[in-house]
C-alpha cells in the first residue's frame, strides 16, 4: 500500500469516528425539508432532530420518514434561540449542526466537509459556519478553513453565515445555551460570548448551502433589516453603500441574462440585501456606539 492510499484510508477512518447530530427548525416546510434531508445524506450513526413549531402541511410526516426524532413546541413558545436549545438538548456526540430547512447543500459530501474539517480544528474552536448564499453570485471561496479570534470578528464573517448552517462543539453549548429572549441573531450573541471566553470560530468554505426559501420578498426584506438590527448589538456589521447595492443589482441582472440564476433567486437575494442596507442607514444615523462593552442588549438603537 502506498503512502497516498494509506493516508486516504486513515482519513476515512477518522471521518467514521465523527458522528454528527443535526438539528433542523421547521414550520410548514414539507417540500424544502424533503429536499434538504435527501441531499445531506446522514449516516446511520448520525442523529437527526427536527424541532417543529406548529406545522400543518406534512412537515412532521417527512421528518419521520427520514428517521428524525421530532420535537414539538407551541407556536407562542417559539424564538430562534429556544427552538435550537430544545433540539441541542437532545443531541449526542461531540458536534451538533444547526441547519435550516430552507438551506440546500451545494455538494453531495456536505456533511463530510464538516467531518473532515473537525480533524483540523484547534482545541479551542467553539463553532464553525458554512457560507449561506442566495445565488451563484454570492459564492466566495470554494475550499479551506478560516479561523476568527475576538479581534478578527468586529464585522462578523464578511459573508452570509450563522445558525442556518453552523457546526457547534456540544460541550461548549452545554456550558452556555442560546439566548431565548432576543428576536434574532442568537448565533451572533453566542459567538461573541464564546470569543470572550478565549475560544475561536471557524468558517468551512466548502460546506456552503443555497438558501431556497419560498418566503415572500417582503418577508426577506424584513429579515434583512432584523438581522442587521439585532447583529449590531454584538458586532459592527459592514455598512453597505448605495453604489454597492446598485452593483449587486446589476450583477444579479447579468447572471439572470446568462441563465446562471433564476428570477426568484435574484429577487430574494436583492430583497435581503436591500433590507440590510436600509437598516444600516437607520442605525448609522442613530448611534455611533453599536454595542456596549459587556455585550449586553443595547436599547439605545432599539429592539
């Protein structure tokens, strides 16, 4: 056996020792959930957990058909943080992946990209994101791992990332769960906490997903505003310029002309981007200080 074959077999053996728990939050997403579960290809030793907040469209039937452990919470109990905490509490193993029911892996070895990355993670890594893209236009690096320490994270990851596609070290979540009171950005709040404990974060660029939600454009616009507003409590998000918004729109139109993206993808990408831009204008006009030194909720810029 040559050295290359031996190395490949050793890597495969290491991957086999890395079962994952996968937590997916759901609400009336039977069609996208079926596609997600088909594409991620979990192994028999992975643990699939679906936390549902009141679906009426067959979502739970789909989840059970794929062998998922299903957990129900009442709609009035839902926050992003609470839903994840309920799912993480039922996770096993060392690593748990938070994955959106609207995020489609872009490659067939999606979970294995995370498994291989685990072998390279430093001991103090708390969580690692995979990029979230709305279209081919949004895709950046295709491989590699980037590490972030506290001083590197002032503006976030620099691309779409967070709990729709993020791998967590379960033992660290057990020390401190997600904030269930804030309306969004529970991932950013947790990241900042972990970084202040001396941990680091990672980005696994090959573990990217395509966001394919059928939510109305107005909902994606509002989500862009909410994500920017809440994230600004913990980091200094990049402030998009109007010229950059125009460039983004022009590129989307060009990609549509070339047939690389569909109209629905382009419209959803732009709606979310425009929401972030509009909210950034509001907040930069309201306050020079975006979050306080303790990382607490800063009511000066609103909830």
